């Protein structure tokens, strides 16, 4: 009798004739006391040091970042990041050490590099560690050529970025910082961030509280493969595939928060999609996880073979390949 009951429930949930695709779970954001951060040198800083290379692939520009060489050949970067980490740790933030994670990922990718496969190391770091925020460091130290002691001045910016949207949450900028008297850069940055930390921290916590209440923000794109012969206005039970996706989003976003920005026969895309921050086991919930749950819904609810092509934490991409035989 129990097995029969389970079969009946499954049929109700997953039938194409139903008005609902299977849901991903609770549509409320989960709590966490303090955010996790990872400190990065900015792309501008890498470029100035010669460790950022632009790559063009079929008209798309991407960047190859060599963080390891930056740490090895410019120890100031390593010390500055360590100083920032110390200040954030003192203020209760949870830290992920970029250099240690980088070593593990680089070792794992050694075979790929030997085979000529180029990876976006920053994306891999974020997908592996899944911090809540990136702290990005950029600085420029100008030496006064007339000074016998090598005195000069420094300009630097520290930004806190949302890893899902890459939007700035908080920032500190200083220009013309006196670097006389043999003061090292790391100590000076630590001093200034310490003076500004109270306001910087409050901006981050305010944003983090909003994420816990209203969910993290991602984008979603669902497209049909051009050779699949499938259109989003094809029937799935008593509704179209696109309508099923829209209904699923209403059932699985925080406060039904999402905005449709494109709707054609072969593609639908959304911005400002608010999803839960954590899954039911307390693990970080990302665009990939959200897309995975929608993929299951499309497979069970509409009989579609779907590829989850999501690469980043905040941009979900599903490609409908065919119908299931």
C-alpha cells in the first residue's frame, strides 16, 4: 500500500499535465551570523604587474590571471593581503585564504595545462570556495625621484564585491598616502583599513542581512539548442514550456522576486532572481544549484533533456538539448 501511495504522489508531482514543475525546496533565505570573505588582488593591479593577459575566443574576451606569479615576484601583494585578512579576522569575518586554495586548484589543473586547456582561475576559486564576498585590493605606489630615501606616496582602493552580481557593496579609497620614513606598504594599508573598518564593516553587514532576508541575486537564462527542434512555446501538458518555467520561478524564488528581460521562441532570460542563500543542509546555494533544480523540474515535468551549462556562482544557464525518449 505504501509503494502504491508513493507512486500516486510522484505522478501528481511530476506529470506534464500538472500546472507545476517539481519545486527545489523551501523558498526562504537561510541565516548565517557573519559572511565569509576572500581577499584578491584586483585585475587592475595584476595588469600593472604584468600578470593579467587578455584572451579572445570566438569574439569573446576573457582574462587569464596569474595570481601565483604575482605572489612570488611581488611579495608586497602577499603581505598587503595578509594585513587585510588580519583586520577582517579581528572584526569577526570568516576568512578563506586565497593562496592556499590557489595551490590546491593549481595542482589539480596541472594535467589540463599540459594538454593546453586554459581555465579561468578566479572562477574556479569562487566555485570551489564559494565565499559570500570578494575583498579586492588595488594600489599604486609612486616613488619621488627627487627623494634620497625613496620616499613617495600611495593611492589604494579596497572594494567589497558581491560574488553573485559582482556589484560593489562597500569601498575605501585613499590617495596621496605619505610613504616616507621607510614605512612599508602593508603596514600603512593595515593602519588605514583599521581606521575605516567600522563603516566598511557596517555596509557589508547591512548588505549581508538583506541577502539573508531576501535571498541572493542571480541571473537565469534558458535556451533551446538550435538543432533540437524545440521551442519554448511548445506544449508541456496544459501550458507551454516557457510558462512552466515562469511558474516554477514563482514557486522557488524568495518573495517571487525575478524580472524577465527576454522572451523568444528559443530563449527566455531573467535578472534580479532572488534565491535562497543556503540549502536545507546549510550548504551554500548558488546559481548552479538553482539551475540544477530547474533542470530536474524540466526533465520530470516536461520530459526534456537539459544541460546545466552554468559556470559562475551568479549566472545560471540551461540548454534544452532534446526530448527524452
